[in-house]
C-alpha cells in the first residue's frame, strides 16, 4: 500500500510487473493525482515498488504502520473495490 | 481473433505460470501476465517474465544461420550451415580425435529438457570428453554432495516451507532472487515471511546486509568463504549438548565417523575462522535444534566460496542430525513422476574422462569451465580445435574472460547457437539461431523431481519461431545425421530417425517423427505416476497428487541404500580445511570480492532488455560506507578494482551495512551485444567482474572458481564530476 507521503515520483510504476499502480505517468489523471495507489486485487507482493520508492512510501498491506492504517482502504477505494486479500 | 495461451516462464526455476495474450496474426505477443489459476506457481512473477517478448523480438536477434566472411556475417541456409559444420567437424575428429571438439552450454539450455537431451546426443555422437557447462560455475558443489550422500548427482530435497518453524538460510538472497536454486519453491520468500509472522524463526547468514537479512530475526555476518566453519561449529554445539536426534525418515551410514570428526574440531578455532562469536553460534544451534520443525537451506552463494562443497555437505548433515530430512516442515523429497537418475543422465551423462592438462575428473559429466581456455590454448594431442557453444556466454560467466576470449579466437571452428551474438561468440565462424521459450513447448522431465509439490505442467508454444528459425534440438539431430555419427553414440539410432522422418512425411502424422516428444512419452509412461495426456489436458498445470513424506529413503541410490554421512572425499576435504591455517590477510589485496543479484538482472543475457532496469542499467561496486570513507570515496566515484588476474573500472555505491572488507560486484555485465546482421557497433553495459577471477584456483571438489572470495584491491580513479542528486546513481557505460 502506498501511504500519504507519496510524492508521485512514479518510479514504482516503472518497476511493477503487473501494472497495479495508478495513475501512471501516461495517464491524464497523473497530473492532478494527490498520490499514487496500488490495486490490492492485482498486486502480487513482489516488493519491487517498495524497493524502488525513493522515500519509502510503500508498505505491505499487512504491515501498515498505525499512523498510516487508513491507507489500505484509501488505496483500494481508488479502484472502486474493497481491500484485497 | 486474439487468443490466450497458458504456459510457464523458463527464465528461472520459479517457473511462474503465465497467461500470454497473442494477437490475431498469432505471430505476436501483446501481453504477459501471471496465471493466477496456476495451482503451483505465479507469485514470483516479475518484470523479466513480463517483458519476455522484448527478448523474443530482440532487435539484434539472429534469424538465420550466419556465416563469417572476413569481419562480417552473411546469412546462409540451415543446409549450408549443417553441411559446412559437419564436414569441418568430421575432418577435425578424423585427424585429431573427438576430444578436439569441445562444447559449452549455459543456463537457458538447461531449462529445456528436450534441447539439452539432444545436445547430449550430439556430443555423444561426436564422442568428445571435452564437455563443459555453466554448472561448474554455480551448482557443481550440490552435485558432488548429492552424489556422495544420496548416490545420484541430482537428488535435491526441497525445503518444506509452510510447516517450518525455523529457517537457517546461507548463501542466498531470496527477497531479490526468489527461493529457487536446485529446488523449485514458488513464492517461497513470501511464504517464509508468512511463517515468520506466525512465529517462525528466521536466521540469515550473509557477509552482506540485504533485504533478506533485514527481515531476519538474526543476521549472522559470517566471514566470506567460511560458511563451512560456521556450520561445523553449529553442529559441534548441538552434539556437545546432546541436542541432536536420530533421523526418523532416512537410514544413515557413517554418522559416527562424521561425529568423530566433529569432536576433533575446536569450537574456538571455528569461531575465529568464521568470525562469529561462540555465543552467537550457540544461540543459533540452540534455536535450530530445539525448533519443532526446521530447515537449513543453502543456495548458490556457498558454491562460489572456494570451500562451498564442504559447506553444502555440512548443511545436509545439520538437517540430518536434527531430524529435518524428509520430515514435515524440514526438507521433503519429491519423487516426481519419472525415474530421476535416468532423466538426469539424459541431461548430464556421466563421464570417466579426465582433463588432458590438469587430470581432473568430470563433475555431473562435465569438466570445469575454468579449464576451457587452457585446453584450447595448449598445443598437443587432444587440444581443443573446435567448440560448440549453446545458449552460453562463458567469457562473462566464467573466470578470466580475457584469456578465454583469446583462446576462442584461435579455434579452427567456433559455432555459437544463441538468440543474439554476445561476447563469447565474437569469433564465431557460424552463428546458429536459437529459440525463445515463448516459441517452444514441452515438458521438463527433471524439474518435477525438485519441486516442493507434486506438480507437472506442459509448457505451450505461444508464438512460432521467428522467420525460419528451427528449434535447437532439430539442429543438433540434423548435425549428427549429416556427420554420419550415431546420435547418443548408439548404433542404429540415425536409421531410426531417418525412417521416422520418412514415415511422418508419408503419413502426414507429425508425432511419428523422432523428437523430444518421444522421450516425454517414454519417461512419463515408465514413471507410472501420472499420464502424459492428463498433464497436457491441464493448461494451468496439474497438481497430480498430495505431498507425502518418506520417499527419500526409498529413492537413495547409494550401495548401502542409506545416506552416506562421511564420504571419504568430503571427510578429507574437511580435515584439510581444519588443518590449514585460516586465510591470512593480504595487505596488497585487502578486500574480498563477493557477488549480489539485482532483482531485474539474471545472468548475462537480459540486461539490455529496455523493459528492465529502467532505473538505470549497469553494474556498480558496493562497499561498506566506512570503507568508502577510509578510501576517501563518495558514491558515484570511479574506482579501479584489481586482482592478481585482472583489473576493471566502475563506479562505487554504499552498501546497506554488512561486513567491512568486502566489495560486492554483480555478475553478468560487460558483455558486448553484437549486431551480426548489420555489423553496426555493439552495445554493452556495466563491466565483467569475472575478469578478476583466476581460472586456476578452484574449489577442489566442485572445480568452481572463486567467484566469491577472490582477493582484490580498490583504488580511486577519478571523482564523479556531476553529483546529480539521484538517490540511486548508476554507472551507464554504453560503449562500442
């Protein structure tokens, strides 16, 4: 899950093998997005995004620190679905 | 209309199930995604698999045989290639004997059973003892130990992760390279983390700090090359305290002899050697032996360290004396669905041949890659005059590439079979096109026996081979026929092949023609566990049975039918290590060279893929920040790294932590990628760090060069001129 410190760097979108991070830099929504979001139903937990993020704004869904706990729902809501497994 | 094909990736042994979208023409792949309906594997899906079509459509891909004329290559037909190569090989064999023809094959060939089997058949037809392969660079230690202990060179016992309460991992970085080596453990790292979240213990042994060590409850920062000493020390503590148990699932022989050796070793001495305190050794020993279930797992890192074979052996013994062998939550033998020793012998036929110059035996049927250059360069009876290189790049993968390149340049005939012309093929007289796994179908007859579940999947062809490219096995068979030498060295085989082709042509029934499919059918039928038809009918793969324990005892091929715990060659090697002084500090070469994997890089053949490594392409040397400071270096500075063998230049970056005195440089970089078709300037990224490795100093048993633990010195060359402020500065050296 991407948390509130996200700065839309979008390097995560480059490394994700399943394109589950939106909006990507090619998308028109990218310019106005507050942050980027991971689709929990598509994510395969490969960790490439967390690895790449320059400011460590990505955590595994089960390991969200308390201060960012609402971000599981925020990420999922962007894709119009409930939180993933 | 567009369609989908279900298959699995062949890049690494995660074998991720894939769904591949094909366009209307059926010639192009439009998308590759994980097949979430594959019951065995898809969770390790990564960008290498996702961008596979970019390698299949590689802009420099060779699509016809190419013949060298002067300094360029001209296209030719397969018939011309086979005619010329067969004539030249026959002449060399007739004049100088079969050993004058050598072979080398790399990792990608091993991922296709049929192609490897037919390659073995061709080599047997030629009759050469000078066979080399990539296994001598990364897995021979395992083959030696498995043969000595279990009686078969391939008899891996996969980690039984889900019920494991204590993981002791050595020589591996599964957070980056996934959990496979010579065991197929899909999504293994995530499963380990899940076990850890349930309370399992996780102890990782690594001189470096990695993403894997950062998730461990304990990170043991062992001295490079001394894993064997650490393992022996742990075993010593376990035995001294009576924490060992009788193995329940497997008969053992020679255990008393081994325990006598253990009693001779001094714990303090071992602790000094591996630079791990007696306190920490004892703690690990207690935790590992007391855990309800546990597994000690070793991957390729051990193989590279000069004493890796002894380390590999000791890791097996640690599992045996704590009763983890073929037990739930420990290591579980999967007997698969074919006769594994037979299948293995089709990939790696045994050979009693001794190398001409060093008199060394083969390991898994092949001589050490480290011997190749000398065997080509040194005149005399049995000198190698011709080489067949298939799916390999030994100048980059092996030691002392400069010398090997020189050796290859002197050959009378060099034939390279590959997708693209790379560094090791630059002197080739013939380039023969290779296929990509997207273009192939088949069943891997050996992998089924090293999986952590009873699973089989028939890989499906997604797109036809580009242009007129023929599958490698067909080229190998045609070459043997043209040479009039019997495939597999079995008289009569060639007539059967020719007859089968005639019959297939006359009847229009393809399956009548000799092909790898014959072996698939034969081996699966003889295995009597599953039907080939049932495998083929399940595009997402077939979990054909439940896991069960206790098959290892029934499968052992030792004369005693027990696990041999004290094979003489391993006991002697260990005794030698104990008797020798620990490696002395070398003030002239104060650093140990070690290796690490980048997530999106694997070996030497995908690094130019534009879909990968988008954050930066190239290799850097990783040093502890204190070592950087001591050398007055900043991240991004250029250094010269030299050993007694060679010298390279590249930029540095700071390690996350780990030991001082090590420099980690990833393997697989620095190969030029040539454009054989257009003859334009080659591209290349990064540097070949294996130029630093000597081809003389080998692990005595595995014959693997010191890919880890070679001693080097580091000298600043120049400062980075522009500090661009990027968080991950990269060395981008695209040079001609």
